[in-house]
C-alpha cells in the first residue's frame, strides 16, 4: 500500500484572569484574597491514536482561590487564618465524522456513542481508523486547603504554632472502548476449513472476515482523599551581638 502524508494547522487558545485584594480593616485586621482562572482549548488536527487520525479537541481549565485573615491580638501576638481551593479540569474530545449509520452498523450504546467502531487492519501495510479505546477521557480534580498560625514574639524568640489541612478529590472518567473495535489479521491456509487460502489482513478486510472484535467497556473513577491535618510549630531565636 502507498504511504499517505498530510499536514494541518493546530490551534491553541488560553484566556486567563488574575486579581489580588489586600484590605486593612482598622488597626488590627487585614484581609487578603487571590483569584486566578484560566480556560484553554487545544485543537490537535491529528489527535487520536489511529494511523489515519481525525482531529481531537483538548479543553482545560484552572481555578484558584485563596483568602486569609490576619488579626493582631496584642503587640506580640498575631493570628493568621488561611483558606484555599483549587480546581483543575481536562478532557479529550475526539472528532468522529464516521457514524454507525454511515456504515450500516448498530451497537447497543449507539444513542450515547453514535460513532463507528475503531477499525484495525494489522500486518504489513496495515492501518487503523476511528476513535481509539483510550481517546475519550478526562477528569475534574479539586484541592481544599485550610490553615491557621499563631505567632508569638517574646524577647528574642519568635514562636509559631498552628495547623494545616488539605483534601484531594479526583473525579476521572474514561470512556474506554465504548465504540468497540474490530481487527482484521493475516490468516493461515485452512484457518476455518481446510479449503481456506492464506490471506493477508487487508484481504480479510475487503472480504469482511472478522478475526478480533472488542466489546465495549466502562471505566469511571471518582475518589476523594482523606482530610490530612498537619500540626506546625517553629521557633526562631534572634542573636544580637553587642
């Protein structure tokens, strides 16, 4: 079979926003805040795993929020409370111009996944076409944070005690092999009956002799990590030579 070479233009877009706020309230209190978000999308013209690939859209986003409150309890004692949240999202959305109806096929989940199955012709001169088993996946990932520090100055000593806590949440999805796949392989003489000739994978493809179907599967995943609390304590001593 002849070699086919093609080129196309990929595209990337990223919109970002960041803001910071610091507000002094009276003589003893200060509020601070940070907000950041980013929405991005990449269009990969040859994105899926096939050797004759279609394009794939890769959307993503980031969200980050942090707030803190500092309060002066006395000239030598200051307390700071912090809270934060981070969210990250990514996905892989393959372009699927060939549907089951285009090839006169049916599948039990065609209402949710109308695209045709992945076609694989193995052996010399082989090729593959369609969405790969791992081409449609993504996830939402969250991090929650909180902390508090009490700082005490006593003479030449600075003592800081407090805690930090964080929790991680993973919400993944993987529409693994939801379109299914069919593979055409080389066959030896007498593969089914003694009169069968030896055939190449491409010849079996032209004849419609299927050798390896793959059933659809589902691999959703959602996990939440435990809340991790860590006590903190530091002591700083200043030495002033005379």
